[in-house]
């Protein structure tokens, strides 16, 4: 049964995340991925959770939201979203109705506004995992399943194309930040991480208990639908 966990920081070394991504890919799709695809995922996560040294909350890569009934443990932590001003106002109203708190911290000239959420608003409820392997599998299947109606998202990942990947993510509502800035940052990280050495023969070896937990999570990820909450996921300590 899903339960609320204590919010903890789970920093990850880039090389460890690279191998965890490779492990997840092999176990989910029964094939060896291209290094470029894994590096693109690493770059994307690094931008979302801490450039150079990803620092997730409870192994939640890219701050994926949690909703009632998704079967996952969850945590609450402060976050902010960049949305249209009328939507920001609606979020503030709904947050207080839900017993949480929210406020608009800034309005841009283009009609978008930053809205900050405080626990325990449902808008700052995030998935939580016990291990890096679990978080990586959930993240990978989220990308695979969430955008199944737009194959270009997954194809850009297969191709190892940072700009196209970011462009398609933005077109499908993953983020609302300026595309050139976001994609430029992911591309820079991608080029940086390409220098990391990756040997598929050195992927993690798990115990029987760990394997069972992973298989259970794989089964759970198959239930991800396009109705899962996805907003421009910026935590309170990001720039």
C-alpha cells in the first residue's frame, strides 16, 4: 500500500546514474541501448535535479508528480510551476481548498507566472522510491508510456538527439521554460557526459529480493496513463 515517506535528498554520481539507466533499459526492453540514449537521459535528469551532481528527492528522477491511486509511495516538498497567469490563480485557489498553500511569486511580460506550492498541496506531492534502480525504471517507463501518442519523443531518445528530445517534451507539456535555454543546457550536459566510460558488461547484479522488487515495479509502471499529473516540475531550490 502506498504511503507517505520522509523527504530525503538522494544525490547520485553521474556515472552511477548512467549505469542504472543502462540496467533499467536492459531489464525493461531486453536490449542493449546506445550509449547516446543513456547519456541523453542522464543529461535531462541532471538539468532537472542538479547540474553535474544530480540530487533527487527519494530517487525520483526529474520530479515526477504523484497522484492518488498510482500505487507509489510519495513525499511532499516545496516546488514551483511556470504556467499561464489564469492557471496560476486557479492553482492558488485549489491549493488552499486542498489544505495546502500556494502563492504567485512573479508574473512575466508574456502572461506566464511563477506559482509556488507549499506542502501538503497536491501539487507538491511527488513519487518516492527506496532505491536508485526503482526510480530509474519508473522514470524510463514514464518517458516511454506518457508520450506514446507522440512517437517522436521516444525516437529522439533512440537517436540521441538532445534538441529534438527537448523540443518534443515541451510540445507535449513536460516543461514550459524557454526551449532554446532548456535544450541548450541539456545539449551542453549531453556533450559533457559523452566522455564518461560505459561498459554494458559492468551493469549491476541484484539479489533475488531486489529482482523481485524490480519486477513488481515494472508491472506497476505498465499502468501509467496520460492522465498522470505532469507540470513544469521545478523544485524550490532550482534556478
